[in-house]
């Protein structure tokens, strides 16, 4: 636990500990995509989508596909295809209640990330979905995001984590597999062995689309 008398509750207390950012950090927030933002999104194979429901419960959902899978419709609009997953649809349920979303685009071997904040809509436009075909399969839905703010975030956190340095990765021996976690934490219609077989199929490149 921690001593509750050491909780910061005001902006003034916060800024006494951390001085204001440098001018570049204060002015880097854009309202539209520029050339640098476009190129980053076109090279990114992975984005994390944040959303919140009407009760304030947060959700973070990872999305991945070949680089450039997030479509740039114009300087203010992005479209993210929804591929087969766990069918919970947490992001979409949240967007129906609260359309505000956040995006974090990652490019392998780069420390920086690109952050986007905007408003989401669930879209089934067949012409748009057609442009997101992978291996002959169309997504059923797309999350279209109207950009409010976009900015690059410095690479200090990824540098500190050594995320792209395999020689510094932690030992994962002893970590349960996803199937083992589900076996212990859920009520399932599959055995752990059946889930292991299905998940291995994903890693072999099957049933992804």
C-alpha cells in the first residue's frame, strides 16, 4: 500500500514536481495529418485503440495487420478494419455509448509512437471494406476515426523497456500459455488442449481472416 497523505490532487502540486514541457512539446499537437504522420501510419502494422463506456470503464484493444492496414481516407479521417477476434466487441460497444477514442501507432524498431485522439463511428460501407481485403477476405466492420488531435510521442519509454532488443528481453519460461490462462480463469466449451491446437493454428497463419 501507500501513504494516502502523499497523493497529488491539484495541478499546482503536480507542476511543483514536474516543470512545464519545452516549447516543442507544447506546440507539437496537430489537428490534421501531415506528411510525417501519413508515412508513419503507412508503415505501422500495429495500433492500440482506447475507448471508454458511459460508466467510465476503459478498454484497450490491439489491432494488427500488414503495414498500412489503417486506411488514410483524408487528412482528418482514418479507417481501421476489424478482423475476426474474440467477438467481445468491447471497442464497438463503447463507441456506441461514447464515441471518443484514442489510437497509438507503433512501428517496429522505432522508439517513438504516433498518438491520435478523435471520434469513432462503426461503418459497413462495402466500397471501403473492399479496400481492406486481405487474403481474399473482407472485414465485416471498420472503425472510422475523425481526428481531433495527432502528435508524435518521444521514444524514452520504449528505449527504457528495450522492447526492440531481443538480447534484453525477459525470460518467459514458466509463463502460462494463453490457453492455460483461459483454462484457469474461464468457463469454456473447449479443453485446454483443444484451445492450444486452435491457437497454434493462428501462429501458423491459419484462421486469421
